[in-house]
């Protein structure tokens, strides 16, 4: 019997999170190689329109997993609802994007089903009838091929940008949509989430910047930030930072690039003293060109850099500012 | 408040990592430190204790060397420590690590259990949530702030792209803590002295073996990432590198 691959797409307030298309692309690729059936599911309350949006893609079936208790999102309701759903509609492989929401409930769901989630996966291999999932280790310094040893289902969450959303295949005809009402009894949901909010109006929109000079731990002290600022000014770009710099209060949070900050894709991303932790890379790896200056030749940032300088940024940035000024006349 | 903080010892941030001969793990002859978000979890726990009184207990699972992170935590103000001590703990997946921790604390009662939001080595971001499920407790992840109230706690969750959310939840609960939540303290000289007399309970693998099963996910191979880009390395004295780089920015990347 053909096995089933289930992609659980993410929606918020009735809108599909676009990163879900990447997961469907991954599901379509795995389905094509294994010959397994690809289904999709949308979880929430009143998600029929998202389900029909997904049904236009090349999938066998789309489930709308519904309960009034699935809105607003809580890990208790999602884990409970999906456990019930997967009991009725078993899948061998359950794929999801590695979003903060998924990270919040998947380990709970997998544990309740006495299985495991292979998290933050960047690719897969299908060799001799076995699926291997590739994930980063040691902050991206290594990658590992991971096999699944349980009796299933195997949960896999994909890192943003690992598959192309624009490669998702449309279906020949709309796939059937089936609504599955799940029962979430009183007392299951213990958390009471309040409204989602933004801290302050973001003063800086880094997504519009064509040139970004970004600083990481390598800048060492707050007083050195000015050096990066001078370079950004000389280039006519915006100043940004990795998380630790903003945590220290050296730059405001709205200048943070990465999974918890802004996602940017400028023409030039110049990384100063940034090692390239996964959480940072997901926020900038779509940049058209990446220049990295770092003293550690094995820093993961160099894996994705177009131009790399291994050296002390305090030696290189001052003459660089002068050269930029000269070139600009 | 009685708070348990799960700490993990991981390779130091800029430690040069090399593969072992089998290509399944790193060579262990390097320096280690406490996983960064775990250090923030400890800091937050100590601040909660200062505010509401109570006890902070720290726990780790790892080889003998891992006791270092417990001693540091005791020196910073934790009251006692639990060390699941065995080389084999390093190789457990998140599910089994959580099961081992749950077994080690089965006779204890905590109001709050903290972990860091993820580890710098495996990066699963799962152990805390799994532990909550095993213990039957509610959880919240990526926490930036904790306020105790009459019914339990109100926590501030970080969401993506600059969004946040407050969540009210009952106690006991498990929270995974984000880096940067508070400013980290240093151990004082007195703290370091006092730490020597604080209790550290050792738990062997044999004591928790019955709770631990086979890993459900297995690392078949560990290797260096294959480069997806042809990176050009600029070399030479700084002035020369600066010149080459600007030429590139101007003529090839066309951003000047």
C-alpha cells in the first residue's frame, strides 16, 4: 500500500503563511521519488478558503481540520486536534515549515504519539528506499544526515528557504477538500493567549534597503559600532545587526536581521564580525551579494558569502571606508 | 517558587571543531561552555527567586566535564544541582534526554521548569516542550518576560518578525527561554566559595535506563556543509584588501 505524506500548512487569521508553499514543494518532490501519496491539512477555525487555495496545487486531498478551540492558536489545542486527526488519517511522514508556531507544538504532538520530530531540516536524500533528512548541527558548522527509526509517523520541519515556494506544482484539477471536525474537550487548553502585538512602530524598514552593513559579536564593544555606521554611511546603506548586538542594547531591536528580526534581500549585505548562526542566515541568505569579513576562517557565514575576507575587521574597515569614499568621489 | 533549570554544556562558540574518525560526531578535545540561552534561563530563574523567594535547582545530562556548568550555576546562586552523569547522555535524542530528566526528578515538585530555547550543538529546540508533555504540564516557548500573578503567570512570547504575545498560564509550567531576556550576572568570589558546599546529586545512566528507549532519530553521518556558492577569498594586507573589495563593489557587484 502506498504510504501517505501529509503537509500541514500554516495559517494565521485565515491567511496562508507563504512559507507553507516551500513545504508543499518539498512534499511534492518526496512524493515524486517515493511514489507515496501527498495530502495537505489546514488547522484552525473557519479555514475552508485556505484549504481551497492549497487544493489548487498538485496534492491528492486537502483536509480542513476544524474546531472553534483551534482559534486562537495554543499548543494544547493544536497537539490535541492533530493527534485526533492523525489517529483517523494516519500518515507515514508529516511535513511542516519550521516556524515559531510549529516549534511550539510539534515536539508535544510527536511525544504524545510516542514518535519524534526531525527539526530544522534543510534537505533530504532518498537512497535505496530509505529517506534521510539533512539538518545543520553546531550552528551550521556541520550538517548531518538523519534517519528515522520509529514506526511512524515521522515529523519533519523544514527551515525557511530550503525549498522554493515558486516551484510548487499546480494540480491538473482542484483536489477534493474534506472538513474534519475534531473534538477538543473542556480543560484541554490551559494557556490563554492575548492579542499579538508589535513592540513599537518600526522606525527602520530594512527590507527596503539596497545596501546593508550588518554587525555581529566580532564588533566586540558598543563604542566600535560607530565604525560600522561610518562604513554604512559611506556606502549609502542601512546599519543592521545580528541578535546578540540588539540583546546588548547596542543597536535597537528594529535593526535586527534574522528569524526573530527582519528578513532582508538587499543588493549588498556586508557582514562584519558575524559568524552566521542559522537564525541570522535565514534572515539574509536571499541577498543578491554577500560580503563577509570575519577573523574565523571556518565561520558559517563564509558558506554563503560571494566575497570573503578572513581577517580582523578593525584592520580592514578603516581603509575600506577611505576607499569607498574615494570611489564615490 | 521552586524552579528547575535545565542546562547543557556545548562546545565553546569559537572552538575549532573537527570531525571524529568515524564521521559521526566531533572530536571532544575542545573547550566547552554553557549553552547561551540556558545561561539566560538560569539568570531568569535567579531573578524570580530573588523576587518571590524559593529555590533554584540546576540539572544537566552529560559526561563528567559537564559538572562545570552546574558548579558555575551554583556559584551564581543556584541552591543545588543534579548531574545525570554518563558519556552516553551526549548521544541521546531530545525525546530520550527529556525522558531521562523526567526520571531523575520524579520525586521532586517544581513550580517552573526552564530550558534554553535551543542548543548550539544539536539545535533541536525540542527538549523543553517534550519534557512538558511527559510531565503533563502546560508550556510556552521563546519567552522574553515572566510575571507571577494570583492565578499563575503571564509570560511574553516572542513571535516571528518583531511580533510578541502575552500568554496567561497556570503553574506548574515549563518555559523555554530566549537569549537576552535579562542581563547575565557574574559569579562572585563568595558565591564561588559557597558553591563548594552546595549539594550536587549524581544520577547514573543505570538509574534512569528504564525510562530511556532507543533513539528514534539517528545521525548516520556528520560532515562539512557543501558550498553552494563559489566564494572568492580576498587576501593581502588590509589596505590592499580594502582596495580589491571596493573594485569588486564597483565593477562586479555594481553597488557603488
